[in-house]
């Protein structure tokens, strides 16, 4: 009996093993490999030397089903290259170039094509990963498709250009670096900065738009191509790929904040700012607004006017006196005046400190709520009803701060600068289904962009898409609640540890834009030794450059 069972097992294994032969998978439903392979799977087959594409090394595939992104009408792309992309696997957009000779110009953005690539060669030609040997007979037109776009920054392009080569990409909020001279055009290889680093924009001098003047701030849609020296450049396809994005000029920058000082928060929280020009607040008043979106605040006060909502959502104070010089730091805070909480030995003083009162107890009670502090300087849609623990929230939901030029704000007011901490809150913070859209307005700074770019489904050209609220279309960047190794983010150790959020970046006062985006650096303030120099002379402090 045991022998029979063993024999049956051996026979079964033999049958299964035999059924796995490459020439027999077709006998089983679902066992035939799909004959279309994704570009994501083709590109890694090249490992430094030419490779012939076969059904075997393409996992049973013999062809690509992709969408054309190249446009040769202006003549700025490499000749003879048909550039296609797909998103067939894991929602990852990848592209590749096909050497098709003069026939490449017959195809246009949005054309859906099926390309037989089995038997062709994958190589690097003139620095570009290319499939050669394809003819028009290998291509079948499959109508029109959807053109996707990779929204990236220069750092991603430089460090991972292989991933983005030959795909349609956008680098937003970019400007020539250094600032263009009078009469300078976009012609040639130009250095462009997007706040995350530099990239090369290459425009052939012979194209019709080569003599256009560069925008102060632009979004560049184009195709990255590798070069023989293993660098990468971005080439636009036509003038429509360069979109005017307005300005990112800022006179006052948020450069740091203390959201959770040592001990009680109340009147000891503050915000550090850096002036990019001389400002007399008596002549040009500003206002500073904090938002709180804790669960109780969200349920108590619908966000019906953005930063101007008031209630338990926002609170505003006006800055109407004092002054600051270009390159100097300026602080907004309360009567506590200490650099790190009530037991701190160093205090703020002088014209760089602008003080308001924040009561940590009081009689401004609202039915069903705790006692409330002063109501700010008012002028909001609803009287502010903040709690007594300071304007910065510690709930886990989004909170933030915005600076406005002027003391009158509305739902449509655009901040001079704005930063958010944490991302929780969901539809209570941003809801595009509402009319008007529910949310907090942002500005063009290093972290946020008031407009994005999409590809029109009819013309297949870039179009501007407004995204003017936090959490809209990629505007999701925020700081973390401050913690470090000594005080980890476990819900208790970082609380009241006196951790200061230094927002270090580089702002170019000639370009009037960020050339290095801000990064949150946590500085632990020691109550007995922390001074103004701790905040202003740290290596990671925000810097101005010419």
C-alpha cells in the first residue's frame, strides 16, 4: 500500500513537472503569457551592452502597447525617435525611445500604438536607451489613448533619471539660474532651478520658440533624455510645453517656530520670520493667522472661509508697528517672551520681537467648551474661540500658520507665506466637492504651488489646473510634530521637550524665489543655555543669497 502511494506521488510530480515546460503552458487555461510587455519590464533588460529582445527574455511578451508623447512639428526633439510611454504595471509611468527614422514624425501625442519589439535591439544610442530595428510595418495604430505625466523635481531627475528618461515629465515653479540678462532667450542649454536643485533645459537654437524670453517662474513640460556623458537634459516639444506660473516673490518668510515649548505652551509659543526686504509695519501692516483642525474644532466650526473662518478654526493677530531690515529675523509671540518656556533663562526683547497677549485662563467661556483666551484681533467670519494651550495644536490633525500682507483677509486672500504641520483631518481640512472649495489657501513658495499642469484629453497639450488649497493636487507637504532621538515621537516623550522646528532653506533675493527648499531641522533648546544665537546662527538656519 505504501509503495502504491509513493508510486502515485512520483507519477503526480512527473506530470506537474512535465506540464511546466515552456512549450506546454498553452494547454492550460490562463497559462499563456500575455504577449504585451510593459516598458517598466523592458528597460531593465539593458545592462550596459546591446541585447536582442526575445519572447524568452520578455517573459512571453513580443510587443508594446503604448501612447505616443513625442511631437516633431517644432523640431526640438532628437530626430528619428518615436517616444512612447505606458503605465501597464503597478501604476508606474515609464517611457522608451524607438528609432523609427523619418517615420517618427508621422505620429503625434495621444496616438495609441502597438509595436512589435521581439527580434529588435535594446541599446543606448547617443546616450538614450533606444529600441532599434523597428519599422512602420511593426506598428499598428490603436486609436487614441491617455497621456499621463510624471510630476517630479530636479533632485529626482538628477538622481533617478533612468526612471524618467523618455517619459513625459513636468518640473514646476522653475526659473533660469542665474537670473537672465536683458535680452536673453531660452535658446541653447540653460541651467534652470526649481527649488530642489538645478537641471538642464535644452532648446535647439533653430526652433521657432528659441528666441522667446524666459518666464520669471515657469512650469516646464518635456521629455528627459540621457546624454553620452551619462547626464540628462530636459527637452520641451513645442512652445506650449512652457507655462507661465506667475511669481513666487515673498517679502517675509517663515523660518522657524516653537510649537511645544518646555512646560506649558500657552503664552510661550512663537514664530520666527526672515525679511527679504526692509519692512516698516506701520506703513505696510501684516497679519499672522494660525489654524487648528483638531476633531473638536472641526466639528464646532465648519471651514466656511478658509483662513478667515475664525471660531475654533483660525485666530488672527495684526502686526502694525515696529520694522525689520532685509536679512534680519523677526519674531511674533506672546507675553511669555521666553525662548524655551517658563523656566527658560533667555528672553526676547527689542524691535525684532512683536508681542500680543494670549490668556492661558479666562472667562471667555462658550457653552459646551472650556474657558477661552482672547479672541485675537478679530476681523474674521466668526469670533475666534481658541483653547488656552497656545495657537499651535498638538492633536495630530493639521495645524499651520500663514502670514498675510494687510490686516483684512477673506477666503480668497493669498498668504505671503504659509506652512502646515501634520496632515490629518481629511475632508474637514480640504473638500473639493464643496462650492466654493473648502480649504486653506496656499501661495507659491518652496513647498506649495497655486497651479498645477495636466494634459488635456482632447488636444493632448498641457493646461493649467488651479490647486489653490492645502492638500490639493500635490500640495501635501507638511512638517512633523517635533521629535528627535532623545525625545521620540511615541506620544509622550516629545511632548513639552522644548524642541524647536528650524525651517532651513535658501532664498535668492535676486531671483525672488527659493533655490533650496526648506527642511525641518529639530533643535533641542536647553532652558539654561538657549539664546537668540541658538535660533539665528545655527548651520541650518534659513539663508538669503544674492
